[in-house]
C-alpha cells in the first residue's frame, strides 16, 4: 500500500523517501533541496524585476546572502520561542537545525530587519528593495511548501473533500488523537485523511506571485508591493492556519500565534497602503500646483506668440485684399480710358472728312470760269 494517497484524484505514491541523496555520509533531505530551488527561483525573479525597473540586479545577490543567514536565524528563534517546552530540558537542541523547527513568519521578520540594515549601509531605498523582492519571496514559498509534502508534515484536520490526502500513520511526521479517531484502514495499513495544507498554501502563494508581478509593473509608489504582499499572504495564511494540526500556540492558550500575526499583518498592510497612497496623491497635487505657478509665464509667452501670429496673418490678408482692390481699380480705369478714347477718335475722323470737303470746294472755286465766248472764240 502507498505511503501517500489522494484517493479522489487517483494519485498514489508507494514510497516517498525523505532523503534526496547522501554526500560524505551526510543525508541531504528533499526538504532542503526544494527550499534551495525556491530560493534560486525567487532570486531569478527578483533579478528580472530589478533589471526591468532600472535597478542593479547584482544588488539582490548581495542582499540574498545576508537575508538567507538572518532569515534562517529568525525562523528558528520564532519557532523556539513558541515551542520552548520542546527545548527546555535540552537547550542545546536549539542549534540542531537538521531536526526541523522553522517558522516562516520568523524568516520574513528576519529578512525585513536585514533589508533595513542592508539599505542603510548601501544608502538604498528599503521599500524599493522589498517591493522588488516580495514577488520572489512569494514564489519561493510556493515552491518551498512542497518540502513539507516530502516530510509528510504541516497537514490539516480531517477532510473528505476532493483534495483529501491519506498519510500512512507509520510514515507521517506526527498524528493527533482527533485524526486517529477518523483513521482509515486499507490493505492492513492505517491512514489518517487530512487537508493537504502544503498544496493549499503553495497554490495561494503562486497566485499571489502572479498578482504581485502584475502590480509591480503598474505600481504608483515604493512600498505598494510590500504592503500588497502583507495583505495577500496574511489573508491566505489566516485561513490556512486555522486548519493546521501543528499550530504554534500562545503560551498557556489554544490560540494560534500565526493567526494573530496574519490578522495584524493584514490590518497593518491596509493602513500603510492607504496612508502611502494618500501621501503619493498629495505629493502629485503639490507638484501640479508648483508647475501651475510657473505655467502663467509659459502661457503668456504662448499667448503672445499666438497673438503675433494672428496679427501677422491678418496683416497678410489685409495686404492681399489691398492688392486685389488696386488691381481691380486699375482695370476699371483702363476700361474707362478706353471708352473715353473711342469717341475722341470718331470726332477726329469726322473733322478730317469735313476739312477735306472744304478744301475741295475752295479748289473748285479757284478754277477759272469758261464762258461761251471762250468756247466759241
């Protein structure tokens, strides 16, 4: 019979070894390999976003070196604080990281504190750095949660939904009395049937990664992606944590620490995103007012140029009209002159004819008269 079984999905894994390989006699667990893959994937995504936003991608390699160390320390401290009863008898076990015991919220807190110190030293915007790193963190979480699958841990309460996961009691990291009451026996093997919390959170973080990447391309102010991550991850984790059976509880209570942290993270994220959005809006309004203070001079200059152009165009139109009027007047004058010259020429011709007639008559008068006597001699 399989160690892990998804009966309603038809998936069965006969044997799931927690050890990936061995080096020099040291077992390297699948959990560590998968976490390393998540770190590399997150770094690659962060470098891509840094390059697209005009930042130095190598800066994020430097940051990751420090963040990994202090995130690991933070995750361990967070877990130990709320699980001290496991270490009270042997405090040296606190340093035994290979036995497990890390809390993601402690790691996130450690990363943020590292970013604060790192950016102070580099004189770089912490909010800009965290905005660029958050999508990579969410992607790393989506991948890293599969390490819990190989360890057969971080599962939820009993369920009979389509995603129900059956774990062999002999190989499961732990069990509870409530789960044992709902256990199922198949082929001589006893199983607990639980919510696959690793799968829920992995899917949630993957969707959150997509949202953050889309928002990153259209963000309006530094810190917007960080605050969106706080809201998005906090909402999902608050729901997921209520179903888990390995919760870290407040001392002497049954209240899960991560539920409270998730709720606080959502509230703080909402407050910050509203406050920074308002601050950004005010800054833009002030910038617009400052631009308007200098705008009158520009507008006056533009208006003066426009008036000069208008006056020039009107002058050109007036000049063209005057030229057309002068041409028209010249044509009329020529026509009148032509009309006046025409009668004068006719009068001159008539006077010449009359003069010729008078001269002919005078010549006739000057001819000698021939009498009858002259004819008959």
